[in-house]
């Protein structure tokens, strides 16, 4: 697989410490057997899901402890209209996306192994928390006026970015398919590729780091930054669980790699469509930097799975970069 440097915006170094995945983590020594003995170095897949569940319990945070008064002040007085529009497009996409995962994850959980269900139940609660966090930010910092959660979703839907609409539409379709046959392993792998590899492992990691980089680099939106950092670390745990599921599926049947490739092909095809150019520049990222960031996350997740991208997928990635870099 060709190595690409992850790009850095002016704020990237400032936020590197915020994104350190090992800044909160429990070790395998924390997972003890029934008699208190430490587990061996060979963690089985079920044991690792239990470990992830323990990590969730230890680092759970209370979304209602956050107060957004300084963020509201920053939003209304310290940001330009372009910065607000760009920031809002991503924040609203996270709000809608978190809410959709809450709805779609239970279907995937029906056919999951028992230990995996602990991790997925935690993930559903975590997504409810993320929905609440972004919802509170939109109401209390941005100032969206609404009387209930559904009204907030209806009002903000026009701001959801196209980059998010395609993959979430695909996920809704895959969840419907799983609802009809929850034990179908190939349908599970297709769903897992969209949900854990792409949406959480690539989209969420890339775009949340852009928002955090902007807020930290400019010294703005302190409460958003606290919640976004906690959200980012939650996603790191969820991606580990999702990739573990895909690794396990690949180990049992290496042929499922074609399901992963086909799903990525669909996602990259729908994600290549965008009618809005240079949307992230107010936040410090050009379009080609954004694409490189997204591609570097995709390559890293594929490396963890031990799979390469076939030529047709490489072709979907590379011409975009060359076209943009070369003008
Ligand atoms: Fe989330």
C-alpha cells in the first residue's frame, strides 16, 4: 500500500496532544479472571470486547455537566460568518450522524456474539451521549431555537454535509438488510465496513480533528473542545471494537475481504460527489488537504485489518489527489 503523509493544517500540531489515543486507556492487566489472575498475552476476541466494555465504564462522561456560556460568547463575537458556516456544517453532520447510529446499531447487535453485545450496548449509549452533546452545542452555543429534539433535527437537516449524507444513506440501507437477516455474516461485514471502518474510523476521526484543531488553535469554544475530545476518544474505542469484529470475520473467512472492498468502492463513489468546493478553508484546511487526511485515515485502518486496497480503489483515491494538487 502506498504511504501518504498525513497533512497538517496550521493548527495540527496544537491538537496532536488532544488526539493521543493512549491518553486514556486501560491495559490488559486490568482485565482479571474470575479469581483475580491477570489474563495471558493472548487476548481472545471475546475477552477484548469485555476489555473495551470495561474501558467504556471507566471513562464514561456526563454530557449534562458541560456549560456552553463561553462557547456562545465566542460563537457570536469571535468567529467570522464563513468560520461559523463551515464549523456548523460539520457539527450538524455529527449531530445527525450520532443520532442515526443510535437507531441503526441495535439491528447489528441482534446477530452479534454475546461479549460483542456488551461493547455494542455501550456504543449505543455513547452515541446517545454524542447526540445530546452536539444537540446542546447547537442550541446553547450556536443558538438554534427549538422546543424538542425532533424539531432540532428538522431545522438543522439542510446544513448536513454531502460527505456525510452518502455513507449514512448506505448505512440505513445496510441496516434494513440486516433487519431482515441479522445473522447473515456477509451483511454484517458490509454494515461493519460502512459503520466502523468508514463512518467512525475515517469520517468521524478526520472531521472531528478539524473542528478540534480550529477551536484549540484559535483558543475558542472551550466546552466544545472538552466534549469533542471525549467524543474523539470514545470513537477510538468504538473503532477498535469495529476493526476487531472485521479482523475476526477475515480470520474465519478471508474471502469476506471482497465484501469490504465492494463496500468501500460504493462509499468512495458516493463520497466523491460534492457540489461545494473549499468548504473547510475557513477552518484551516484546503480541499486537497482534507482528502489526504481522509485517505491517510483509510489507509491506517486498512493496515490494522491487514488488507490492501485493490487497484480500482486506489484509482478512486489517487486521481482526486492528483487532480487537486495539480489544479
Ligand atoms: Fe459518536
